[in-house]
C-alpha cells in the first residue's frame, strides 16, 4: 500500500473514532467515561493530522470539537442552471476553482430553499427549483478524502432573474459548454460526470433521481 493509501486508511480510522467519541460524549452521564472519550477524540485528531499535510493536530481537534453531537452526513445542495444553448452556469469559488453554485444546507432550510439561497448568494440570480437529479455520496462520486461524509443534492433550476455581482464567496459566474468545462473545475463539489448527468435529466421528459 502506498503513502496515499495509508493516509486514506488513517483518515477513515480517524473519522470512525471521532464519530464514536462524539456520539458517546452526547449520551454518557459518567464523568470518567467523558474524560476517556475526550481522549479518544484527541487521538482521532492526531490520526487525522498524520493522514495529511493539509491540517495539523490542533486544527483537526478544533474541527472535531466544532462538530459535536451524533454524527450524521452533512447535506450539500447544488443549483443546476442551463441556458438556451445547453450551457451550464458555474461560479468561481473562493479557492479559484469552478463549481455549480451551492454549499452546506442551513439548519432551518429545506433542500429546495437552500438551493434557491445558494444560487442567489453565489451567482446573484433568482431561480425556481424544478427537479431533483441526484443525491450522491461524496465517498462514491466526489472526494473520498473529505473530513466529513456528505450527501450532495443536485437540483435542476429555472432561471428567473438577476445577474452576477462579486461577493465574499465567489468572484465570477459564467456559462460553459458541458463538453468544454474549465480545467480548474472543483470536482470535489461537482464533477464533469455529474454535470453531464444533470444535462441528461434536463432533456428527459421523465427522470428517476439517482440516489445512493
């Protein structure tokens, strides 16, 4: 097994220990058990730091502490808008890469409500969500090295009004031919394969959503 494979194995073990520790910390009433599971969480953070150079032990522990409580997948929504040329709308994210407009689902919003909000905030447009294309696991379709398990919802949307203005999250928005997507697309958030799937759904009279 290469270094990358070992790093992935350490990351997965770290996530498993973090989930056990955070679940236990939520339910335990014994103060001694609480101390033990806090140590387990520290060990999980150390393993995560050992698995990658992108994060150190203190950052890993802070990340795990910020996500206390029973561990469930995070929800991400992506707004998919095509124009009359079958070109897809992408936004340039804060990291300089292109992706479908979207992000974490707010705790008090539905999937569709969050999709509308993200399109407004990142692309400057108002949309009507019209069709669920897919609910994909990041582990199966995008970034298996993510710090969290993610379910990503791809929602076809109808453009209503508005235009892009620069903001704190994105620096540009453009339509791209699906067969000519930018090289610096962030396929951790929305891959070319997922965008092509959305185009297929866009033209389908009837569509059965892909749900992992």
